[in-house]
C-alpha cells in the first residue's frame, strides 16, 4: 500500500507506519510530511482531530510537529475514507 501526499495526492516512496523526519517534505509540493494530516491517528471527527487520547493538542494540522505518537498513515490523503468508500459503493450499484 502506498502513501500519498494529503495536499497534492502525489504517490510517495514511503510505506505506512514508516518513521519520517520532521524536515521531510513532499517532493512535488514541498508540504511537510510529519504533520497531523499525514498521521494514521488523524481523524477530523475525533476530539482535537486525533484518535490518540494522550497526544498533546496540535493546532496547525498541516505543519511539521514533534508529536511522539506520529505514525505515517496509509489513508492516501483522504480525510474520511468511509465517505469515499460509500460513494464508491453507491456508484457501483447505481441504476
């Protein structure tokens, strides 16, 4: 499973749960990769937009941070994969 930049959707040469340095950026759009939106715990509907209950609150979700719980996510930049799966299922069975 490949990881995509949340900003430009470029496929990155990284794998999920891989350790990413705070200074790493997307090679195409130069977006920070070690940010909340690239983390497997990021969830727009969760408290503080993070499913890790003991993580410190980070206000800027698109900026590089020092979170100890960061894990590179495999969501491919999708903020809510459930919505996308439902849309795909509806398109498949559309009359």
